[in-house]
């Protein structure tokens, strides 16, 4: 190859790498993926040093992970590790940054065993090296603590946290990303345990570390602020959560532009907060903005777009715009079916919304169709006695009751009682309520004697759980009095029949 050809070849891969780095910086990950792929292909054909190809593979795996393409990213990380193990050997601490990425990708693919083995390999490499940096060891300890938490191995989890804290003290770790990373991981464990106040306190400490180490306008601040906001949402504090989400959105916009891929999830969370405290117009506008971003990045028929359509439909339902909600829900269902198939459990919330919408509009045939489909999918996914069946059973009960299809309603009513009894215990108010529904149904089916013990049991449960002054209990007393009058009338008819010749 001539010197001119070599220079041209070098210009190609350098141009591709530089352009890919620039695209990744502004979160244009799809463009960056194409450019990194081109750079890698050119480098594979060239006689450049391995570190150039490593840089391309590292960039490619990064943008693939950012797009949620974990399996493809894992493949590129595997190639990167093979190259690094060549000059460094499989026991060198230089491998640890790549191993951290590999472990994270294993986690995202649900490969917990592989992830734990990878993190343990990092710890072993760090232990065997005298001068190994503390950052990768800290990450491995924190991720192992989370995985042990998920497996309910609490002693092992505590041991990993203690090791991480000691490592911070021993290495005088006070800044970003090490100290903030440890604080975030411990905060995440508190969040998993639903100790949201403790989690928020740790996230705030990590936020101060990031502010001191970087700046108040650094892009990393956006995600840290969002962590605190999520804790506020779970603490039923939407006002403070709203202000934090708005700050996070502003930081993300400034860092990566108004169409940044990472902006859409933040906007979706902000819209949900608006909806929580009744700001429906603001919520819909923000959801639609998130939908616009996702449409430009992933396409209008993407899974993310389908999920956002369902969120907007929910706002339309609450705002009384039923026909618009119906259209959006059908579009959402079509998109979900395209990506998940016709029998996936994640279809059930949309099927439930459609069933409820048609029920309110009096279109009971369509309401029953969607309810039955929801019930079948949930049964196939979770079994015939799971409490997740109750929303569909409740809707189906209401449809049959309104249509006076009492014979078909009976097995549905019995299943409602059985599932509540198994799930919540024999004295729960929901058991009493469903027993009362069954008793009313038996009256309508002229099974008055079977209804009587059900009313007595339902009244006993509700009196014990809700108190004597409960309106529900008063209504049951009234229904039971009606039943007693009906039983007396039946007894009179029976006594007259004895004197009749036919």
C-alpha cells in the first residue's frame, strides 16, 4: 500500500471516530452508532495499533447501551476484552473498567449469575494489584450489594457496603464519582426497602459531592436531581418533586439540546407528577413533548411511543374526552402488540382502560370483549388464583350485573370472594363486600336461603373492620331487612300451597 493510500485510510477512521465522539456527546446515539461501526470496520482492515480499535469498540458499546441494545453492546465489550487481555493479560487491573461495563450489561439482560461473577473478578483483580485505583472496586462492591439485596442475602449485602465505606475512608475518597457513587448505591438500597426519606437524604449528600467536584450545571446533576424527585413522588410530595424535575429538565436541555434522548424519560416523569395533582393540561403538553422526542429518535411505532400514547389517553379520560382517549388507546394497543405479541401481560393495563372506557359509554359488548381478553392473558401469565385477576373480574361482574346476566355473573362473583379470601384473609373488608355482592346476586336468582348466611357473614366482617357507623354497613342492614321480608313472603306461599289441590 502506498503512503498516500495509508494516509487516506487513516483519514477515514480518524474522521469517523471524531464525528462519532461528537454525535455521542450531544446524545445522537443512532448517528454515533453508524459512525463508530464505520470506524471499527476501517480499523479492522488497517495496520493501526490495537488501542485505536479499542477506542472504536468502547465508543460503539457505549452508544449501543445508551439505546438499550444491551445484547449488541455486550458482544462489542467481549471483543474489547479480548483485545485488552492480549497485551495486558487476563489478570491485569487495566481490565476493570471494561469489566464494570460487562457486569452492568449482564444485569440489564437479567444474567445475574454472570454479573456477579464479573464483579467478583473485578474485586479479585483489585486485591491482587497493589496500586489499583479504588473507583472500579467501589463500583463492584456497590453492585454486588444490590444483587445480594435482590436475592435477600442481607448479611452479604451489609458486608459489601461495609467494605465500600472502608475503602472510601482508606483512600480518602470524598469527590465525584467515587463517594457520590457509594452514596447513590446505598440510597438505592434504601429505596428498594421503601425507606424513601433515608434514600433522599443520601441522594442529597451525593448531589453536594457532585456540585463541589463538577459544577451546578453539569449534565450529571440532572440525573441526580431526578433521583431525589422520585423519592419525593413516593413520599406523596408532588410539589417539591415538580420543581426538581423542572430543574433536571432544564439542565438536560442545556447539555444536550431539546431533542436529547435522555430528556424524554424526565419529561414523562414530570408529566406524571402534574397529573397526580390535577394539572391535566400541563401533564398532557409535557407527555406530548416526550412523545415528539421519542418519535423523532425511535419512530412513531416504537414501544416507547406506544407507552406514552397510553399515558396521554389516561389524561384524556380524566378530562372527559372519551373518543380521543379511545383512539389513543387503540393506537397504543396496536403498538404494544407489534412489539410484545398478542398475549403479553403488559397489554393488560391498556385492555383494562379500554374495557372501563366502553363500560362508561354503555358499549357493553366491547367492554366485555376487552375484559375477557385481559382476564385470559392474566390467567395464562399468573395462574387462576392471582390477585392481579381482580380488576378484570370486577369489571366483568359489573358488565354482567348491568345486563342482568345473573347466571353468568355467579361464577365471577364466587371467584372474587375466593381470591380476596386467599389474598387478604377471611376478615378483610373486601371479603365482606364481595360476599355482599354474592348475596345480592343470589336474591336476584331466587336463592334467598343461600343469600341469608352470606349477608350475616358480610355484616359481621364490615362491623368489625369499619365500625357500627359505616354507611356500607347501614346499606347491608337495609338489604338484609329486605331479604327477611322476601323470605317471609316465600314462607307464606309455601304454607298456602299445602291447602291447594293442585
